[in-house]
């Protein structure tokens, strides 16, 4: 049997991706075979297919760091034929064929059964970005932050992580401050639940090591000077989560916010998170994410459109979530 896939290849230093026909025997080892319904384009996918970051470790490889679909064959305990499943991270689009295809064969331990509240399309409208946003919210809660503690800042607010973080936090009763380079998107961010919108330029340049307290916590996907400035303005015993590096992977800050204000910086890893954390995150998404807001931030493209989406995403021209219908 054959299936469509977006295969990434590398010639010299140039990475290219093309939709081709592949055979099931081309799939990599695994104890579960999944008929994929949808994948999605995350920022990490854009880095991978553009070559801006060393994400893909071997070529040729099917891209896509996540997928959702229905199990066709399984030798893994607890995963049965007909189960609807979602996969995020692990080795997908790094060392193992990913979700930009109509078929996948993976380790059963990489899969989470999809909560009944979600369709497979919903699962990829959430995608790794939304699952990461939920892990971030869980970290804020673990640090003791409640809505009564004060504002929560969300940087990179128009992106996938930022958009879904705003939607979740506002539903939970937090007052959300959204930082974005596209302040014209006021209506969009407000519709997700942002109570205040600030220009990212107020955070993106080098600033003082510590300054006046502003927010109880933050969800940051930007890194570099932005994260350093976020930390410098976080309240006493606040919590800041970090999950991205859109501005850079450096952290040009100071220990002062940590030792004078006792704040917590929580790293969020979605790639190798243990199964229990994944199950908890998806269960909470089913409970705390407004599906009407999710639909508002979602657009759907075909496999052949993914390379163009990658280009727009790297230029900051994509807001919300981009679902890939692999069967379109």
C-alpha cells in the first residue's frame, strides 16, 4: 500500500520538502501503525524544514513533530485497533518519520489516547503548541499561582503557544496580559481572553537586572532579552515558564530576581515529557480549553501548502494554529 508524505531531503546545506508517494515498508520500526487524519505546523516544524535549526538529524525524513489519527495495527498493550490517538514530540521529525504523512508507525509509548471531547482535527488544532501551553499552565499552578495572585503575562501572544495559553488562562479566571509585535491584532487577542495588550518592544531590548514588579507569572516562548526582562519585572514568589527561543536561545539576565524575589523559572519540555504528564495535560485541555476559541484561531491547509506556511511563520506572518489535512 502507498501513502502520501511530505519528505524532507538535504543537498549540501539546503533542505527541501516535497509531497511524494511512499510504501508502508518505508515506515520505520514501531509496534503501532496509525492512519493519520491531521498534523499541524508548529514553530519547531518551521525551523526543521527551513534548516534554521538542526532539528532533523537524518535525511531523508518525513517532517511533522505531531499527528492525530486512528490505530490500524497494534502490538502494544493498552493501544487497540480503532483507538483515536495523538503523538507529540519524541523522535518525530528528528530521528523518526513524522506526522506530515497519511501513515505513521511508532512506539506505542509515544501515543496518548485522545479524550472524547476532541476530534482528531481538534487535537491538531491544539498540537504540540497547545499541549506545551497546557504544560506551562500546569507549571504555574504547581508554583502556587492562582488568579488572585495577579496578572499573567504571555509573550509571543499571536503564536500557537501564546494563543492557546491566553485561551486557557482566561477560562481559568486569570487576568492575562498579552505581549505581541502585532498590536493591530488587539481584537483577535481580546477575543481569546487577553485583558491587556502590550508591544513586545517594551521587553525585547536590554533592560535593568531588576525593576518594578508587574506580573505574578508569565508564559514565555521568546527567550533572550524578552525573558530576561520578564524575570526582572516578576513579583515576589512569582513563576515564569520558558518553552521557546523565537528571539534567541541566550538569557542575558541576572540572578537578582531569583535571590531577591524568590521567583521560579520553570523549563517546559514537550518532547520527552513522561506519559503521566502528557495524559494529565490532555485531560486538562479537554476540561479547560474553550473549543469555540480554538476554532477561532485555526486554519487548515494541505500537505503541499506546508512549505509556504513555513516561510510565512518564520516571517511572523502566521497567527494561531495551522492544521494540516494530510488527506486533502
